[in-house]
């Protein structure tokens, strides 16, 4: 679980709730009209921007990866692939049938090698799987960013609607307060949805996309070298190029003078 996403979201909600309660009660900050214009308007605009297939894949995948971490880091993957290469060298491809891993994409590659598929088949299928996954993750990032862009704009629309309603009922003072509250709360809701939820999630998904692209490409290269019967030492040395320089040195690579 990506604890920072949860902690950040809860901390933001705590700050806003504290400020609300310091100046009154929670009830005065609830407006059905503002909710309708923000969530309904943002949803409608997002549906216009993206096809149904992108929404169906992007929204749940984006939410899932915003709150979860990869099971194995790039550093762990190098160690894992070197271990698998050692097993393949000693026991052959059949020995990989008993290998277990927490990374589903790596498990698929191991299964391909254990089943004896040729090099081109393994490369094509793993690369296609990687590219499809990254495409859906990128769609998720774009969708959440689109909602983050729409929410403040619809907050302004809600404010304008509330102002029009207020000025249209100047003769009835009892209606001025509710219309003004709706106008201001629409702007508040739009700012919160954009800056506390959607835009941070979009940025986090973009970072996850970069990490997943690196990790899955590393896995593909490692699996192909194992299929090509490369030595565990060569597999490790080749895959160290995916790690930051300081981590390569930690693995024993000489520090440049």
C-alpha cells in the first residue's frame, strides 16, 4: 500500500475539517446544489473528453495504483532475476516451474520460459502486455487530470449561477443567504476536488507510470536473457544499468574515479 497517498488525503481532509469546525458547524458547508454542479458537471465534461473504454479502464486502474505500491522495486527485481537465472542454469527451464514470485508480470515471463516458448514469442507478448498496461495507466492519469481541470471551472459556473439567482431575488432577503452560500460553496468544492484529490492522483499516476515502465522493461530484458541461457552474473550486470548509479555501486560495481 502506498501509505503517503492515504496519509496526505487524510491530512488534507483533517486540515479542511478543522478550519470548518473552528468557524461554525459542518452543516453550513453542505450544499446539494454545489455538489450537483461540481460532480455532475465534471463527470459530464470528462465523458465528452474520453471514450467509454478509456473511462472503464482508466478510473479503476488509476485509483488502484494511486493507493498501491509495486510489489518489487527495480533493485529487488535485479536480485530476483539473478536468482531465477541461477535456477535456470542449474536445473534448466523445467526448474522454473516451481519458482514463485509476488510480481504477476514476472510470473508470466517465467511461465513462458518454463513452457519453452521461443524468444520472439516471449518478447512480443511481454512487450504488448507492458504497452497495454502503460496505456491504461496513462489514460487514468489523463482522466484524473481532466477532472481536476474541470472541477474549478464548474465551481466558477456554480458561483455564477448562485450570483444570478441571488441578484434575481433581491426583493426577498430570506433567499439571499442560501443563494450566496451555494455560490461560494461551489467554488470551494471545485477547489477541493481538484487540488486535494484529482490533480495529486494524476501526478502520482504519472510517477507510477514511469516506475512501471522501467520495472517491466527490466523484467522483459531479464526474462529474455534467461531464455537465452545467459549466466546469472551477466544477467545481474546487464540489469544494473536500470538502477540509479549509487545503487549500482551498492551492488558491487566499481565507483568511477
